[in-house]
């Protein structure tokens, strides 16, 4: 099932104030002391951020900018080939830069006029209730670090590529942004961790790894697919199932592998009707009824 700690490298702050990002042994940058120091410094800036203060700007290195340029070009090609028309149109309106890593303020300046969403910095993992709850105010918490330069088309964890090229391009669609907002409103109605977990899993199989049928082809709209150079080519090999909220909220899956089962909508309207309506109405009792277990 969905395990928060697996998604992001844990970040700790010692009594002396030092911030440490704990990379896994398999991380491409784990044996690079310069990269590790860089990650610690970027995480420290995010931890120091307070709402209402200026969003920290990162002085990205030329090496980091090169990674962004490589990934931006490659993912743009894949998006045109495999993404849903709704996402392609939204990405064109947003017009993110391909020649440099946009600061979060730059993302906000492009995104806010389209759908009212703003970006805020995150050091790494944001607790589910805070992460999803912020959608009600049209705020998206985003990391600012970039994957290791040795593997520009791969990352074991969400980075700025995922948060921006994946989620921002999705959030530039008013239809998808409206669904995000309903997710945020739902958090206030959920009082148990089990119900919150159910909501997170439905989000995973829709806004992160959702696919839709368009003109006889399977296209992706989920941010996790849009930002993964490898998986955006492989998702058509997955076993497709129709949208089913109970299944999506209770499925067992491994986030470290390509998803073998995906839930396919027949249109964007069906995503709004099935997934959007679930987020708009879910509460503890709805989850209890769907799972057959008290929450």
C-alpha cells in the first residue's frame, strides 16, 4: 500500500540546526558528497520558509540546469506522443521554460492566472493531511532539488521535474485544478488516518497515475506518468481496468516499480464524474461503506 516514507528521502534537523537528507543506498547521488551537501542546503531553505514570506530562490548550478534542459526536451516529446489532449493544451498555455529550472515564484506567476494555484516550497515529504489539505487554498507544496546529474532521465524520488513538469502542467487545466481543490476540501471531512489513506490511494490511481481513452488510444493524464521518462512509454503495457473507487482505494501496489494495473477513464468528463464526485462527497462514513470496515 501507499507508504509515505518511500516516496521521499527523509529529512531531519539536529539540535544544532543542521539539516540532513537521508538518501537511500540505491540513490544515484548517495556517494557524491557535493550532491548530498547540495540537497541538505536546499532542504534547509525550505524548512526555514514560513507562509507569507518570500519563497526561497535556489541558485541552480549549470550542471543542474543541464539536467533540466535534457529532461524538459525529452518529456515534451513524450507528452506530445502519449499525454491526453487536456494536458497537452494545459502545458501549452502554461509554457514552462525548457532552458532553465523555473523558480517556484516563476511557476506561480504562470500558473496562478490560469487556475489560481500557487507553489510553496517543501524540503521533502509533507504529511498527507497538510499536503492534500492545502489544495483547498489552491496551494501545491513542491520540492526544489533536482535529480543527480549521472542519471538525468531517472529519479528514485519526486524532484522538481516531477513537481513542476508533472503536476504544474496538470494543474494548468482548470478541470483538473478543480478536482485538486475538491481533494483539499475533503480533508476537512476526514477524521481518521484510514479514511485519509483511502483518499490518497484514489488520488494515486487518478491524478498521479491516471489514464484516459481518447480517439481509440490510451493517453495519460497522471502527473507521475507525465514526469517519468521510462513509465510514460511503458504505461500502455499495463492491465487496464475501468474506474472503480473501491478498487482504487484498496489496491495493493509497489510505488518503486512501474504500475502493472492502471484505471482507465473513457473521457475527462468521466474522471470528473467518478473521481471528482468521490472527492467532493467523501467522508469517514463513505470510506467505511466502500471498505466494509469501520473507520
